[in-house]
């Protein structure tokens, strides 16, 4: 009897179950007994019950089939797990009857369960190839939390072949239930005892770890597979590639891909899909597209899962036409876009301001009987909120209930962020209270949005209130929340509180990184504490961080703002000497400061330098240069840059037109000013008060009305100072 010695050893650690010496003798083989009298319940109970079970079934074929069948003859077996184990062992030659009896005992109200009983029945079933029944038993083991069966099984003298099969079944159940801790425990126990699990089970464990974000543990399991000689399959490689991609470790994914190429495994469509996801994360569009072509030419199955990562990449980079083209390519190839495909395209359109196009795609989904989910609606909400169209966002929010969609914390966060962007903190707070009343708890992101919105409105007290409320709810601030608070303190409070928060971050396990230091430097610069800002750069390097273009641009900008042009240029030179490349923002602040002070030679030099380095100027750069030229009455040169920016596809904005209109009005070039104003309107750019002030600043009141009649159709508003009164005039021209 294989389990007996194991069970007797385990008694020392489970003595509270087995107090009777009379019970202990049942755990040893019958050959150990000195008496060999006729079978009776006194001297050989397992044989007695064995005979009783067989006679009962012979007399009543449906005996032990369900819990409705009742008998008092087996009460001792039900209440004594040691006896039950021996009785099951005595009928092992009839495994189906053993299982039938075990199932019946399990349904009895007085049952006393034991890991040893489970081990006994599992051994019987697996020895006889009844793996489906063994799965049912293992599932029961898990349901009643009898997890110590692992140690008992491994500690016994069971055949290794049978033992591996039992543990494999146990591992299968754990993976199906996504019980991460138990999966890892069983895997570790097996390999360390030379009981190698089936590679399919290893793959299941890796998938469970990947899906539950235990990516470091997945790496460890994969490494152990190699150490103990478990040969990976293509499924193993696919799972690990996907894990590395999920973790963002593209370097490790590349190493694994090289290993896959050296192995005997043949990549399949899943491999290609994972690689396309990897390439897309790396921004390698051409590589991803090329792999899709290889799949098509090789006859591998392509699906929406193949195309979606590439569509997401194009949308992220603002290449919306290319993303749409991929969608059309899918359809032409017989691949139907999924809900995820539509959601990705909608997100891209919303991100880049094309909300009306996103709404049209949403309608297209409905026409094609694709039911939108909460992600679809959240995406549209995000688009409307980014445009500041909060009214339409709330109409869409009300539409959720008609679609039987339950808003999530993301839904509320999106709306709260939209309200905070518009400065409507009161309604944002009401919405936060409403989400709590609806049973949706705010998260750290909710409070970060509210704190950030409060700081932008200059209400530091409200920011602190939301921060403290978050702490009261048991939420721990993260890196972004601390950064938001520090920005607020530097902008509205004092540097000592910002420094305290920075120290608190360290204590909470958030060591200051480059972003925090840049925030700190920028805040000190805005407060005019230039000496402290420069000292922070030195402290940054002491902490092992390297200042970047953002750090230096903040320092340069602050010095230029306070009129220290020479010092700003010195920091620019220091930046170059350290091999840090200036950005378009760096050059723009240099050009703006020098052009505003009439130092046009310096401004033009920096403008030339940035282009020599391959850094393209933007509309703000051109505006800064043109404004300086116009101030120096060099309008012809300003027009040259105006033409140049158009040629390069850089669209002028209202400030560009206002600069030129202003200088033309200064020169009395009324017709040219009107032409520029009309061009601005034709491009659907909304003029503001500054534009109108520039347009009419050289005209008296009566001539302004006369001039107004010559303007193209528009709704026009301007203000005129009459004595001590500011009079507003508004004329709508049709």
C-alpha cells in the first residue's frame, strides 16, 4: 500500500486529526498485523467495509449514486478520514466503484475531509487512466482549500509517473482558475523535485502570469524551464514575446526572437501578430507593414488582431489617413474590423481634434450592427472634452443609460477633466460626488485631475483639500499626484512646501527623477529664484541625473525673461558643450527674447542655426522673428518669412496676421491690412480683441464705423474708450 508510510510520517504534523492509537494501526499494511482471524469490523475494518460496499451495490445497483441514497452502515467511514483512506485503498482494483463511493461520502453532512483521502483517490484514478475523474477530484481539492496535498503527494512513495500526472492535473486546475500563487508554488515544487511538468502546463502558467501582470515571475518560470530541460514550444515563445511587449522590454523581446530563430520551432500567425505588436510599440511602421505582407504571401492567417496594433501606431502619430488606409486594406482582404479597430480609429480622430469624423465612424459602427461598448463612448467623451464642447459631452453621457452601458471611473474622470479645463471646479466637484453616490469610487487619477484643475485656477487651498480627501479615502498618491502638487506649490505656494513634498516622495519610494527636477527648476524660474534653479541643476547631477534640453530651456528662458541675454546665451553654450541638443522651444525663446530687444542679428543667427541642425521652426518661432522685424520697421523681411512659412506648410495663426496687420496700420496701409484680415477670415481663423485693436488703432471713432462697412461679412465686436467709459460696439454683418 503505497500511501501508508507517507501518511504515517505526516501524522506527526497533523496529530489533531489522529489522536487514537487504534486508528493509527489502520495506516499500515495488513501484513503487519499479527492476527489473521476472519474479517470482522473489529480486527480488519477496511476488509469489512470493502465487502459491505460490494454487497450493497450487488443488492442495490443505484447505491452511492447520489446524496439521496441513504445508509447508516458507513457512518464510521464518513467520520474517520484515516479509515476512509484505507477503505478506498482496499477497493482500488475497482476504481470506478472507489470513485462512486468517494463521491457519495463527499456529499454526507458529517464528512471529515483530509488531504490523505484526496491523495488516495487521486492515486487510484490516475493509475487507472481516469484523468477526467481525477480532474473533478482535484477541482474539489481546490474548492475546499486542501492545498497541502502537494506536500503530501511529493513526500510519499508514489510512482513518479503517477505523481507527475496528478500534479499536472492540479496545475491545470490552478491555471484555469488563474490562481497565480498556487500555480507558481506547484511548478516550483515539481521542478525542484525532478518532476517535470508537461510543457503545455508550463505554457498555461506563463499565460496566467502574463495576463495577471506578474511579468517578472513569468521571466523566472521561463528561465527555470530552460534550467530543468523543459523544451519550449512555439506557444512558449509567443507567450513570452507578448509578455516582453506588454512590459515594454523590446530589447529582451529581440533577444528572445533570435533564440526562436535558432530553435526548431516554426513561427506561426500568432508569432507574427505578436511581432507586429512589438514593431508597433517600437514605432517601426515599415517593419510591421512588411511583416503583414510576408504573412499574406506565406498563406498565414491575418486577422483584425494583426492590423490593430499598426492602426493604433498610425493614430498615435497623427497619421490618420494612413490608419484609415490600413482599415480599407483589411476590408479589401476580407478581414472584418472589430470593435477594437473602430475604437482605435475613433481615439486617433478624437486625439487630433477630428471629433466630427469620430462621431461619423461611431454612426458607421451602428449601421454595421457593431454594438459600441463603454470604451467607444468614453473615447467620444474624451474628444468632445478636448474641444471644450462639454455640453455635447454631457448629452453623450446621458445617452449611456439608453444603451445600457454603465459609466466607469474613466468616464467620470474624462468629464471631470473637461470641466477642470474650462475652469468649472464647482461642477467638477459635484460630478465627483455623484460618481461616489453611484457606487463608483474615485481613483488617484480623479484626484490628480481635481488638484491640477484647482492649481490652474489659482486655488491652492482647494488643491490641498482634494489631496487630503484622497488620503482620507485610503488612496496613496502616486508619482503624478506628487508632481502636480509640487507644480502647484511652486506656482502658488512656497518652495519650502514643494521641497517637503519632494522629500516625502523619496520616503514613499518615488525617488526624484528628471521630470520632478525639471518641474522644480521650472517652478523656481517662474518665481524668479534663478540662483536656486541653477543650484537644483547641480543637485540633479549630484543625484546621478543628467539635465536635458527641458532643464536648460527653463534656465535659459528665465534669464532671458529677466533681461539677462548674455547669461541666457552662456547657458545655451554650456548646453551645447555637454552634448545636449536644443529643441525648437529652446531656439524659439532665444529668438523671441533677442528679437523683442531689437537684437535681430542674434535672433536671425539662432534662426539659421536651428535649421542647420535640422530643427524645424514652428509658427511661434516665425511669429517671434516677424514681430521683432516689424518692431524695427523691417516689414519687407517679415513678409519674406511670412511667405517662407507658407511654402513649408506651416500655417499662420491669428497672431501672425495680427503682427502684420498692426504694422501695416502703423504705416497707413489700410487696404493691405484689410486684405490680411479677409485672408484670416477666409481661413476660418477667429480674430480676437488684439486683432481688432491693431486693425483700428489709427482710426478715429467715426471712421471706424465707415471702415467697418468695408469689412467682409462677420460678427464684429470692438471697444472704444470714451472719456472714463469703455464703450462696446457690436455689429453683425450678413
